[in-house]
C-alpha cells in the first residue's frame, strides 16, 4: 500500500522556523514528483512548493525566499524548511506525490502549522 506521512508541524511564533517532513512507503520514491500544499480554514487548498525528480524546485510567490523544498530519495523523504513564518502561513500542510508513470496522485493526512504569538 502506497502511503505518505507528514510530520513536523506545530505552534511557532511569528518569525520562527519549522521543518516539515514527508516519508513515503510502498513504492519507489524516486519516480514521484513531490509537492507541498496547504489549506487554511475557510480557504481552498493551495500550492506551496514542488520539486521534480532531480530537484528543480518551484515556489508559490507567497513563500519565495522563506521556504525551501528538498528531497532525499534514499530516505524516501521530502522536506519543507519554513523560515520567517508569518501568521498567514497558518494552515494544514499536505504532502502530495504524483507518480510520473501511472499518473496516480497521493496525499498525506496533513500536519497543522500554527503561527501565533
């Protein structure tokens, strides 16, 4: 069974940092195009960052210069380093995986990030 599990969310003060992790299992991780999305209360889910099979990161304008996406295929993991966090970054963050051959898409269960003083 293919599964992706996020961790690393929590409560942080404005200006602080968090690092989210997403670990995949049940399939070959290196053939997934990976991404992070977020959904704030009352809002639609939005793209935060994506990373290709061999790097090539892409970021939403709202997080450019503050967030960094990376992957470690040997650990079947994708990460989101979030710096200079703002209250508007508060949301549930989801890991997304797109299989480049089967075109199947998978989602993690989400991890809550709350930025508040």
